[in-house]
C-alpha cells in the first residue's frame, strides 16, 4: 500500500532558525513527489514537484530534495510568514496523489 | 483567472439530510479531483474526473457519496443521507494536462461540512 509519513507533526522555530521537515514514502512506482503549503482555512498551495532521486528545487527560503526513500524540505532563516502546514504527497497511480498528514510549522519573531 | 471556486464555504446540517457541494474548476483544466480532509486521516482523494468522465472513485467511502460532472465547468459531490462522521473539509482541485512540467493540482478554498 502506498504510504507517506511526515515528521515532525509540529515544529516551532525562532525567526532565522533553519531546520528541515521530513517526508518518508513507500510507493510502487514513484511518478512524482509534491510539496504543498496550507494556511489555516485555505486550500493547499503548490510549492514543488520532484521526480527523481538527487533532484533539488528551491524557492525563496525553501529547498526540497529527494532520495529513493524520502524527501526533505529545508527552511533557511525562516520568517513568521513561513508559518503554515506543509504537506507532502506522492503520485502513485496515473493521477492519484497520496498525502501525508503534514507538519505544522510555527515561526516566532 | 479566479481559481477553483467552491460553494458553499460552510455547511451545517443535521444527520440524515442531503448535502450537495459544488465546484467550478479553472477554465481549460481537464482533470477535476474531490478530496476530504480530517485531522485523523489528513487529505484523502475521493474521486477524480478526466474530461468530465469519472476515472477513479475507489476513495468514495460508501454508496451515500456520489459525484457528477455534467460539463467542463461544474461538478457536484452529494452525500445522502449525511452522518456525523462525514464532518470534514471537502476540497475540489483541478489541473491541466501538459501545460506544466510540475503536474500540480490547484485547490479550491474548501467547504467545511458539519453534520450534527
């Protein structure tokens, strides 16, 4: 069964304190690994797609990396506006995304 | 573009009542997805359509749930009869084939359903 596990469940950082979020996955035939950001009361907002081990993508203070078993979302010098829930998903079937339960990030000033 | 539009944003109903959730995908998108999000289970795919045709409904929890897409700009998710365990946030998402290498889905703002 395709499965995504995210850790930690919650993370509290001080502004400027860099850290990483983890997404471990088991899937039969990875077609893509996705990172989304979700703010309270809103729908998930797309961040990155990674397709193969070794691939990396960056956007502002965020950098996503991928290995054969897991993905990391690195947050460098976070700001309070980075506070959100970060969701990881794998594309298992042709269009089907399987999501993890997310990491709730709180960045304090 | 206004993005994916969902209505209503909030719905409170009593057990046994019929509930209909509505979605307007982004114009030109040929895939439409219905998801349910709860604290316990996270975001789960219920059903998706391609060119208005249901492709995979294996995530639909039971026969009380049904979804339709009568045309490219409108879809409904219906629950009849509703039960308290159906309380969740329901999201609609859409995407377009081949316009982006990222294959991202665009999510609507969701409908928060409470069944009393």
